[in-house]
């Protein structure tokens, strides 16, 4: 529940009385499960994909000229990746640094939270853990 509320290990320690080591063990296990789920659900890129200043679609290619104050052409979405990176940077700054070996897990967690930001994360996590319990090593 505390993970779904996006509390950090210090906050969870204060609420539960558990050791930071125990909390970090659980948080890492949850993040590893998110990575596993991400790998299972990954699919090739489809539809229109933004690449820097260009949009590529199945049969169409749109060149967007930001220098001419043009930010979209046709129904091409804008600022998709910028929105994610803004979200990720804002979220990751609360850790005030982290072990570089943990960065990929935190980034995948950001992706999971961003992609499910309009859903109940607690329910998603419960369903995920009911299918297969966490592996605590």
C-alpha cells in the first residue's frame, strides 16, 4: 500500500517500524516484479512515433519545423516523451541520488507509474502479487 502511495523508505520506516534494510528489500522486489511485467507486456512500437523533430507513421512521414513555431502537423501528438521525462525527473529528485545499479529499477517504476497514473496502483499491484507472490532473496 505504501509503495502505491509513492512513499519513500524513510517514510515507510516511520509508519511501520520496520528496518530500512527490510523495507528496501521489499521495495526492490516490487520494482523487480514491475520490470518482469514490463518485459512480458512489451510490444513492438506501432502507430505514429515521434523522433526528435519528425513524426513517422505507417505510410506517412510528417516533418515538424519547430524553428517556424510549428509543433504538430496532422493529428501527430506532441510532447509525449517530454511529458514522461518531466514526470520522471520530478519523481526521481526526491531520492536525492541513488546507487547507479538501482537506477534502471527506479526508471522502470517511473514508467509503470506514468503509464498507470490514472488507475488505482494499489489494485494493480495486488492483482499482480496474487498471480505470483514477491520473490524476496
